[in-house]
């Protein structure tokens, strides 16, 4: 293989494959393009559950990956509203923390969540997606769903504004 450097070309050897001591089971955790010896990344976090579900927030908890490959494991939670392609992310604030509260969600809506562990070698495998429905709004004994909830809140806010003037 030829590599250009300072307007000259020099012959370089292609990158070597993973050392034979690594088994197929171990190499699937390596980051593509990482140097051998950098170490494996974590397996997927286990038992991801929604431990608290409200109208506008969800608290997720999970267990340590079966193969964390290190002590300082942190996590990223990726989530999206059903029917959209936009995925957002929330990171845990401290290594070892295995819970996060996702806020500013829409009432009576379906969300998909997945958790990825990170160690010093980079991100690991993603957990299986967890689908959760937020609770519907309840206002003065009325159960409000979706667009009706948003429209009624808008009308009520407009009514309050007009009474102040």
C-alpha cells in the first residue's frame, strides 16, 4: 500500500489483523479501527426497565453489563418519540450510576429507549429497545389524550390571559 507524505510516496504495510489470542467472542466488542491491545468495550446493559412513568418524564434503571471490562463505566440513554427519526441522548452524570430521568416528554405518547455503556475503550453494545407509553394528562377529573390535551391547555391559558386584562 502506498501512502503520501510530504509530496512523496512510501510503502507501508496494511494494518495487521487482531492478534490470534483474541477469540471471535472477544473481538466483537472491539471498536472498529482501534489498535489491538486497546481493550474491549462493554457488553449491553441488562434489565432496562421504566421504574417510574409519569405524564412528562420517565425514570429508567438498569443493571451492569455482564462484561463491563472496567470499573469506570458510564452510560448514554438514547430515546425517540414513536413515528419520528430523531433520537436524543441523555448521559449519566457519574460513572457507575445506573439510572436516569428523561424529562420534557409529551403526555400520552409512545417512546423508545435504549442504553449504551461506555468504558475507557469507548461505547459498547446497545441494550434492546424498551418501548414505554407516557401517562395521559388528567385535569379536574377529566382524562385528556394527545391533541385534545394540548388544545384544551392552550384554550385555558388564553382564557386566563384574557381575564387579566
